[in-house]
C-alpha cells in the first residue's frame, strides 16, 4: 500500500456524522475576497472493472480521471488476482497519487477505484479508499463507497461490540461497512451472502463496489440516491458512478444498477440479486450540479436537463439584458438554455482557471484579497457597457456571488442580473454532499418576508431570481416523487442521522414549521422491504433480456 503518515484532521469531523463547515470565520480582506467559499462537493466516485487479460489498473486510473470531480482529497485502486488483493491509495488527485510504476505494480483481473471527499471521517490516509479488511478465515475484502449512511452510529456500535473498530477514532461509514462485511465472510458463509445480510441493514445513500479478488460486486441502495451504471467491455464488465467514466474506458453502457440490487461478476458471467425492494429517491442535485454534463442519469442527459432548466428560468424570470454569460463551467449549460429561450445572445464573459481548485499553499493576505480572481477573470472587452444576465448553478453562502458581481461591475458591466438554475439551498445534505451548515446558508439568514430581494441586496446584483422547484424537476424528466430535494425543501425521505448537530438543527426548524414534519432519526422508520431468501430476484443485465444470467 502507499503510505502517508499524515493524521486525521481533528477539526474535519467530530463524532458520528458530524460535519465540517469549511468556511473561514473572518471579514473579507478585499472587494473580491470570497472568504474561501467552495462549491457543494460530492463525497466520492466509485469505479470497478472485471476484465481478465486487460490492464485493469490503468483502465481504473482513466475511469477515476473521469470521476475526479466527485472527489479530490484522496484516490486509490485495489487490484485482485484471485489469490490476494493489493491496495494503493494516498491523499491527492488521481494524477498525484499514481504514476506508471505504481500502476504497473497492480496486476490482476479485478480492480476497484475510488476518489474521495470526506463527509464521514476525517481527511487522512486511513480514510482514503478502497478500504481493506481480512475475514477470520483469511479472505481479502476491499470496498469503495459513495454516499453517506444515516445509521452510521448504530453500525459503528455494532462493529465495536465485535471488536472491529474503535468508536473513539470516529471510523468512517465506509470502514465500518468493510469491517462488518469481512467479519461475516467465511467458507460456510461466503462474501455474497454476507453482503446480502449487511446491505439489508444499512440505511442511507450508498453505491458500493467490493471484491474478494475473485468476483466483482456492485450494490446500490434501495432508494437509488446516488447513480451507478453498468457497462460492457469486449472482455469484461465495468461499473461506475457516472456513464461518462464508461465512455472514457471504451465500455458500452448497458443499464443502471437498480436501487436495491447487487450485481455479481465473475468467470461464470454476470448475475444479479435484489436485497431489498426499491422506492426511488434520486438526488436532484446530481442533475443540477454534481454529475458531469456528458453523463446520463436514469435515461436523462445531464446536459439536456441543465439546458432545460435554463430555458425554464428564462420563462419564469425574464430580464432585459444585452448578453447572457455563464459562471463556468457548471453554469454554462443553463446559460445556453436561457439564451436560446430568451433570444438574448450568449457570450463567454468569464474565463476560469482550471488549475486553482486544489492547492496546498496557504494563502497570504494579498492572495486572499485577490479572492475570486484566482478562479475567474472577466473578459473586459466582452462585458464593458453591457447589461449582463449571469447564470450560475446555485447560491450557498453568497460570498462567491457577492465577489463576482463586484468584479463584473468593476470591469465595466452596466448591470448585473443574476439567475440561478436551482431553488434556494436551505438545508444540509445527509446523503453524501458537503454543503454548509444551516446557519451559514444565505437563504436562512435573510428576511423571510422577501428572501430573494434580501439576497439580491446582499450580493449587490441589479436583480436576482431562482428557478422554481417545479421547473427544475420538469427539466430533469423525472417524476417529483422519485427525487430527493431535501437541500431545497427540507424533506428527508431516508431520515437523518443520530448525534449530528446539523440534524438536530433540522429537526428543531422543521418542528417549528410543522410538528408533523420531523424526520426520522437514524433511518429507523424508513420503509425498506427486505426480500426473504426464497424470494430474492435474479435481474437481467439488459432490460430486453428477461431475468436470466448472462455469460461472456
């Protein structure tokens, strides 16, 4: 394994499910200082490949490249050859963690890959994935996880009673799952059966890839909160968080892994089992921001969705302007849709520095004053004297938009009208996205009688409007009841975790609004129907082939 002797950041997480705010508690040091505000961040990206005869470590490397946007704190690859599993992981970007030598050392026919942001467990080498454990009878188990569990605390205590983890070290939910999975694996009770038992007990959002070095497994939670897709290579199979990763490695998209499904891939082919009945609650923010625009979610193009949101925003909130400009890159498709629907010309008015996103250099006072200029630079000749309609994907704390509006006006913009391709973010996410805490969200710190007007004044725009929830959902092509929009509406279909400060704030606020609206704790009351052993389904790999095992 790669090794880094850095310790977990004690301020990053504290206790079960505690959350980091990542905000700097200081006053702006200049007009363009955005106080270090970061975009909402997806927890992880997962990738798995079973392909005898192929260079699976390099396929996984390129798959992780395509998923880098889903996690930039750590990366890792586990490779199995039937006898053992070797894991190489470290803190950093995919390109920083791996080189030709490290990839050449990973030989086998099965590989798991993982990119990570932390939402449960600190920022340290120990919490980088894939996780690795050994069963009591010596079976290697490696696991990668995207999502967040709402019964993390209960599972941790269960693992602690078995002597598998120490709760005082705040083990990640991924490590706890790997520990329980390995502990319950034996010759008499193989990994597949251990997984069927474990994942019927897990509550929350989880897309998991894991292996014993012989078979590749992929599991998606019964609500399908996070995406997971299945692809076919000439000599094997691939699973990935997004279809874009399948495209990068030359895999043909077959279908999505279904909610409540476990896929098993080995020398006997591909087969599938259902460990729980499903009730779809896909994350709507995947469509708005998280997923790559060239990915497809549940049959819907992400790019088409974002263009459609922009068109609906133009219908719902027209503005008089000379140019429509995006906040790159995430605001670009919606800006295209707004321009097409409104008939106002589209232009690139901002240039993004793509290489500033991750740095280990501590900013000086002078650098802080530059603020948003480190990320975006205005094209003065394009915007000077123009009435701009600026389209962005979301507003979280408002610091970025405040600095951006100032910068555009200083560059000569006559007016700046801000249009946002999602409703106001008012609630934290407990299912795998790192938002700010409720008290930091600008939508919670304004006059409730005129929240949009107050936010508009706060960021210094000439006008501000958000797309409606109905418009956003319609553009996604999904049914409203099949989506989770908790960050916008405070409705948590999977419940919320125990012992989490943000969860307590959520419960108090919801009870103030409606005593009947309080979410469940730890997912205890979330309806997950486990299928009895005799009723476990075998699901086909392709929709048109009815419930049968597929061989290569």
